[in-house]
C-alpha cells in the first residue's frame, strides 16, 4: 500500500502522545448524507431480497500528513484511499448484491500498523474511531430503509470487528429485522456474547437473527489474537461440529470445535502472499470473503427467505 498525503482539512487530536511523543493527524469525519461516502449496488425488482450493509477491511498503512504529523487512519475524503477500499467493496458486491440492495460506507479505518503491534489494547483504542464512523453510517442507512425487508450486516477483518460492535450498538427494533450478521476473518468472544443479546451464534444454514463467524487456518497452531474466536460455523456445510465439507471438489473444510476455526486441506492459499508476520502465515486470512463466496451468496438468499417466512 502506498502512503498517501491527505488533501483536506482535519482537526487535531492528542492521541497516544505518551507512545509517540507528538500529536497525530486525524482526518475529517465522513458526511454520510454525501453519496461520495457510499458504494451502492444491486437491485431487487421482485422485492424478495435483503438490504445488505457491508463493512470493508483494512487498506492503509500509517502515513504522513502535509504538516509532517503521522496519521493512523484512512482519510475518506482522499480519493486514493476511497479507491483502495472500493477494490474490496466492489468485488464483494459482485456476489452479494445480485437480487439484493447493497450498501457499503467508507470509514476512517485504523491502519494495519495497529494490528502489527499484536497488542489488543492498541487495536481497541485505534478502532474506536472506526467503529464510531460505522455506527454513524449504519444509523443513516437504517433511517432511510424499508423496515419490511430483511437486514444483512457483514464485514471482513477490521470490518468484522465493526460488525461485532455494530450488533452491540443496534437497537432492539432493528435487531428484529436482522436475518443474519456475517463476521468474516475476525472473532466473536464469550465476553461479546455476554455483553450483547443480539449476538446469537448460528447453529445451521437458515436460522435468523444469528451471527456467522469463521476464520481459516492450515493448522490450529496458526490462530492469531484477532481470530481466537469462541464460535465458528462451517460456511460450506453449515455445521458447527467437525463434520468435513468438500469445497470445489479438491478442498476439505473442517471446524475445529476446540479452537473454533476452520482447518482446510487441499488449498495452499498461495495467491495471498504473507504480510510480514501478521497474516497469511499459516492462517489464510485474506481468503475469507472469496474462498466461500458461492456459499455466502446462497446463504444470504436462504436466510433472507427464512426471515420473510417468519413475518
């Protein structure tokens, strides 16, 4: 990823001064009434699909503002940063949006440098602003949607973290419209579930109001701090036990009930090169929205239909 200079004014905050010894640059907040802040796709002429709210993953590294201050966040007003996020969003929309209405906001996600620390306290502190943006975008989205339609929320990696926090933010009347939440490449913990009654682990392929969570590794020894989940479901056969599933004829996907991750064989993930020692090193983090895309597309439709039948 390139380090991009921000072009628009921003406010100054004192952030992590003890750690870095200087004041950091904070990009201007998004305005979610501005269409530039969104990617939308899909159509539902038969009114049988869902409204999908998708949260993109991490795309920026730490960068330097024009005045020399460091920045730990994406700048949503920077066209290049938006272009980076759009790369993933458009690819996800290609399989999630057909037959549905798809909405994805740009937000000030924290840079990958926070994750490189391996310190969950740093990640939680740095992602607080990102979650605030996602919640603001979601509230704007909810205010204008047709509440007779099923709701799907989904996110990958940092976007998965945002989905977990979004479920905590969600009002009960909105949760009643939730067909499913998809947390791809991030964890759901027992503490999350104890804190939030809206986080209900999926038990099968068409239960509704549930959270689908999975992370993919070649071996359980490669579980990372951000993938050490307390729930997991196999997106190929929708089992939570160790029943293996065949994917694309040559790949076997199995849940580890002990470690709550997907263990794959017959798939190298070679198209996803390692990033330092953080991702794609024994885990196959970058595959999560793509390897199972056909399964996810079919399951979104299935859970949306199941939700409609209950109304």
